[in-house]
């Protein structure tokens, strides 16, 4: 027995509008994901620069008197200070990494002979583990690896060049948008709150303003304190490498680049300290094998002091997040957006904590 269900056009349209709207929203988010990530990174960078802008603006107000024009000058000056500093760091680190790698390749035969006794020593070791000609096995493996690498490089050369150009363009967009958000963001937010507020929703607007202000402070505080700890880490590496250069005979000029490497990588949460320490160890090994190994031991010991005493003292409990939540946030951010996701994961988790804390107030303000 069949039944006929009759409906009018208005009900039919209402029924299909919701799922169609959801599908269109998902499609929009998928298509605009890259643009939204760029905008999000720009807002994050603008919030991260707020403490520096405040310091520069305070300097101008103290020495030249209070003036609204100082705000824009402070924004531009703080922005270019950061860009110039990062550009200088990369320009210092890049040549050192290239030179040390070239030096390692050039000195490898002699280092290999002195350390392992050459291929004769390798073959003797191979016989002890049941391999008659370990030299030939290693050579075959290196040839196979080299062929695979060259094949991959050859097939991906064009895409790599276009990928590099795409990354440069995205970085430029982030920098330009960040500067615009710093210059126009406060005025845009004030205009938004002014237009949104009326007698009926004044309480809700007040709670919303407080919540967003707390979230902005979470980002600013986290980044500023992370930078301070990174500078401490870089200075410690610089000092360690300089002292070691006096004992192991390598150039003391490596101290500053090595310190900059660890400071730069420390900005990556959780894993950055390990990456920076490992990279410095490898670069020092290229100059002196024992120097690299001794540095690795000293840096591991220092990292324990830094992670358990120095970093907690500087960072405190600003974000009020448990370690397991921080690690989960980093893993999710890293798998969603790569390195950028890992960097912004912790402050985003802190913003979520603010929303959870303010939820009762938001709920109350809605009624």
C-alpha cells in the first residue's frame, strides 16, 4: 500500500536549503583553505608583534611626547626590525651550513681513514659480523641510493622551482597582510564593536570583547616568552661552541651561527630544540668528530636544565595547559598544516582554553 506525500514549494525549498548550504560551505572552505591559512598566519604574526609594537610606541611617547601618529610609526618600525633580524639570521646561517657541508665532503676521505681505518678496517669489521666484502656492499648501496635520489631530483626539478616560487609568494602575502592588520586592525575592531553594540546585546558584546582580548593576549604572551627562551638557548649554544673551539681547534667564528641556529629552531614547539641541537652537532662533526660528540653531550645536559628550570621560570603557567594537551595540539597542528601548524598549535590550544573558561559567561550573556 503506497501513500502520496504532498508538500508545497516553500517547504521543499526549506528542506533542501540546509544540506545544500552545508555542502556549499564545505566546498568553500576546501577551495579557500590556502587563503584562510595565509590570513590566519597573518593575524597570528600581527598578534605576536603586539608586545614589540607596544615597547616601541612607549619609547616614542616617553621621548617625543604622546601622539597618535607614533602608533603607525611604531608598527612599521617594529615590523621591519623583525623582518631585518630574521633576514640577517638566515643570511648568516645559510653560508655557514653550505661551507661546513662542503668542508665535510672535502675532508671525508681523511676523516674516514683516521676514524675507521679506511676500507680495510671496514672489511675486517664486516668479517666479524659475517659479511665478507662490506666495502662492496656499501658501495652498491650508495650507488643505488644515488641513482634513486637523482631520479627523484630530475623528475621533480620543475615542480620544486615552482614550489619555491609559490612559497615565496605566500610568505610575501603573510608579511603584507600582517603589516596591514597591525596598522588597521585596532581601528577595524573598534568600528566593529561600536556598530555591533546596542542596548539589547551590550552584555554579550562586553563578554565577547573580553574573550577576544584574552585570546589575543594568549598569543602575544606565548610568542614573546618563547622568543626570550629561544634567545637564552641560542646564547648558551654560542657560549658552549666558543669555549669548545679553544680546546678542539676549530674556528671560533662558528659560535654565532650555531647559536642562531638553535635559537631559530627553538621557536618550533617541543621538537625544535632537538632539531636545532642535532643540526649543530652534525655541523660540528664536519669540523671535528669529537667536538660534535662532546657538544651533543653538553647540550643534552643543558637542555635538561633549560626545560626544567629556565623555561618554566620564564614562561611560567601563562597558558595553563597540561603537557598532554600541548603535545596533542602540536600533533594535530603538524598533521593538518605542517610546520606552521606545529608553531601555532599551542597558542590556539590556549585560545580554546579561554573559550572554555568564558563559556558560562557567554551562555549567561545570551539570556
